C-alpha cells in the first residue's frame, strides 16, 4: 500500500548542533531555509503510516527522541534524537512508533512539488505510482546546500 521510492532515504545523525540553542526548532528552520527548503512547520510525526507522493520532505528533530518506522509496515526502524535529520524522497511511508513527551520536529520541503498526505489506499497507490517518478530532484540538500550528499545521490 506504500509505493516507496528507489531514491535513497538519507539520515544525518547529529546534523545540527543544538547545544545552548534557546529555540532549537529555529536552528533547523534557519538551516533548511538557507538551503532553499521552506514551507516549514513545527509539530511531531503522525502515529499512522503515511507518505507524500508529490513532494520530498526533510524532518529535523529539534527536541526529544522518537522511534520512527520508514518504508511502510515492513520498513526499517530508526531511533532519532535531537539534532538528527532525515530526508525522504517522495513515496516512502513513515510513522512514529513512540516518542519522548518533549518531541519537537521541524519539517520542510523543496520549492518544487506539491504537499499531499497519502495513507495507502488503493486509489492513492495507483496515482502515486504515476506521480512519484515526476517529482523533480531538489537542487540543494536541506542541510548542506548545493554540494550536499542529496544532490549527488539523487542526481538523475
């Protein structure tokens, strides 16, 4: 029910130094914005499997910890902590399995694409198989800019 994507899912452990940050979410927002990723939000991660079929997404852990499954029900589980970031190409399912009470996540998107929220219905899956391959690769990595790993790994 989750289409996933052949592009690699990226995990950056301790990507943003939050030591002494009065507003750790702002540190992620500023980093993402400086690298061309916007439409940022602050919240958590849904506790149900979902994916985005028309846009890529970055998730930065500003506070707390979370156990997150990536790739749908059969996917891998990642322990994420403050300072970590994950970049998902359009398609991979993600779901919070557990989290500390203080979890705060910052999400953002590249300028190309349209936000959607898919939960894995048959109709969504069929449409996603057509839309995911057409989502353009970002021109910048949300953490490391034009020369970041994402740009090299996702080059078509």
